[in-house]
């Protein structure tokens, strides 16, 4: 194993590879950090580490300009080490998870998710869509790939094969089987695919492109043409600027709601009929209540666990507990919640970044499935017709700041100032960064805030929530003052 100190570091490809490894996937600038030789070495190393020689692996890719070349390079490296490649071609990340889950095969998804067009990457999974992070195999894959970049990829005794497989129709049918939409009232929904993979999956799942019966849903498409240059906006709906076209279109078409997907369509974001964004915490609470009800219908005595990261709204655990579930708070981070989904047997998990995880989907993320739950709830007969804004508001009872970034040179000093300020008036925990929860009495409004350091930049990220907007703004402004001095 290369420890990063040997002569291999003189190889510029090795240095580029190291720059492209994150905590839970491969991600980098095309050309300078990620290139076909690096991807080929990763494909070979992946087969070795997951023990896939002589068996199948699934390879899919998104619509980025470099993705077909990278999928071919990954497959070439994998076949050299003896794996039989099943190429599912253009697909969403959750479609790749579906293929891994149903086939019981490791998978590689070539995508940079929500990053701009100049990036690409790889999401890797073991059989059953079990995501691979840095501590669960990705570091080993990196180290072996470094050796292959220096010494070349040796051919296995029996090189692997390659074949194509279209899984879109089966994927669409499987999702229809998890969320019933046929009986909802008619809805008009604007969908912003962002020139990404939702342009392929939405017509299949919510329309008739995969041969399924029509649903009472009229889709108004925005940017369904797949284009890896993302000419209309970056494929990251978490950024407010990237929702502007969707918000305008919902109002223009008098739609019931709008849905935006990121580049690989594994995250979804909602706007109401007024064109106003709906917080991911509200979607998390709504879906959690539905998944708990579904699990308790199957087994009324079951202990139903729901995971939520620590910057989701307090409304999420409150909703979970009111529905009879057990809410488990987690650190922020994709790889953390992926591992905990399987360890706890959680029926559902949510990140405030818009990732939603489902036990009935191999505990993997699925933005489409979350969107389908929203459509089923909003269009269901159990509710009288009401605007989506009213439904969303029931799951948004508190005032939140969103994430506010501050440049900080000395994080420990900032923490010390915060602790000194709120000592005696709050409780502290360090599950992930520093979370401060006010100890309030009587009619005083509750509040809490989280400050977390960035892993890649000299930033502290502040999130504040309170029972009233005035209290939230008061706490937010005071904490920013404390953070401010370097």
C-alpha cells in the first residue's frame, strides 16, 4: 500500500488521483484531476478490492460530456482484472443503485452529481447498492490504483466480458410499486431536470415512456434535453439561483408544485404553488411520517427508526415521534448516514442537503422516490384539496436561517467565544462541530444553533432555528458577531 511518501508521488497522475478522492466518492476537474488513465486504474483497483473477478459489475454514467469516455475507461480497467461488465449506459444514480440491488452486483456510477460541467467523478458501491466511502474501501481502491498508474494494470488470467442492459423500465415499475400514484387527484407539476438525468427518468416513472399506464399527473418539462454543458444553470438545486426558472414556471403554468432534480437525479427539491422553495426538512418530515405509517401497517409492534442529520429542523424528530417512530440524530455527511441506515435498520433517512434514503431501496438514496411520496401525499384522497404551501407549512412550524458561512482562521477560538457567551443559558454537544441548544423556561421561545467547520475551506457553517423569526434572527446575529473576530 502506498503511504504517499514513496517515489510514486513523482507521477503526476498519482497526485491528481489523490486530489480527486473525497470522503465518499471520486470527484475532480476533468483533465487536471480526473482523466481516462486514472479512471481505468480505478476500475481495475475496484475489481480487486471488492473481489469481482469472475463476476458481474454494473457500470452506468450521467450525461456529462466526459462520462461516456470515463465509463469506457472504467470498464476497460475492470475487464482487465477479470470482471464481467454490465453496462447500463445513461442513467440516474438511483437507477444505478437499482441495478446493483436487483443484480446483487458491485456498481460504478460515473457522475459528478451537482457539480458544474467542468467536473466529473465516480460513485462506487458493493453488491446491493452498499455505498463505498473512504473508510469502507475507497482508500484501498485509491492505493491500489496508484500502484497501477505507476506499474500498469496487469491482465487477469481470464479477462472479463462486456454487455449492455437497459434497466429503465424495470426501475420505473419498481418505484411505481413502492408509492401508489394511480388514485391521486389530477396534479400539474413543473419539473426542472437541469439538463441532467431526470430528463430520462421522469418521463419513465411519472409518464408513459417506459410503457407504464398513465398517471393523473401533467408534467410541464423544464430543461429535459440532456446536455453535459448544463447551458441553463448549474445542476445544483440547493443553490437558490438555480431554482429561479422553476419558480417562475410554476406560477406561469398555475401548477400545483414544482420539482427540481440535481445532475444525477438522486436529490430533489420542491417549490410550492406560489413559487416559494420548500425546505428539505419539511420534505423529510412528510416522507418520514408516510414511511412510518407504511412500516407500522406491516407490523404494528415494530420499532421504526428514522435518521436525520443534526441540521434538519426540530420538526423532523417531532414528526417522527408523533407518528410512533424513533428519531436518531446523526452527524452531517453522506457516508455517515449511509452506514447508519444499514446498522440501525432505519426505514428512512434524510439529510438537509436533499438526500433521502429508503430501507426498501437497499437503504440507498432516491430523489425520485421522495418526490413520489410528496405527490402521493398532496394528491391523496385523505386530504381535502388544498394548496401545497399549506401542506408544506404544517411541516415548517419554525424559523430557520439556512446555512451561513463565515471565514474563520482560528476555529477553536471562535468555539471558545461561543461557549463563554452561552454558558449557563444553553446545553452543548460536539456530535459534529458544536451544537448549542437553549435552556428556556415558560413561554420563552426555544432555539438552537450548529456551527461546523468545513472539511475543505477555512469556514464555519452556522445553522440557527428558533420558535419565532425574531428569536432566530437575534441568535443568528449574535453568533455571527462571536464568530467574526479572527
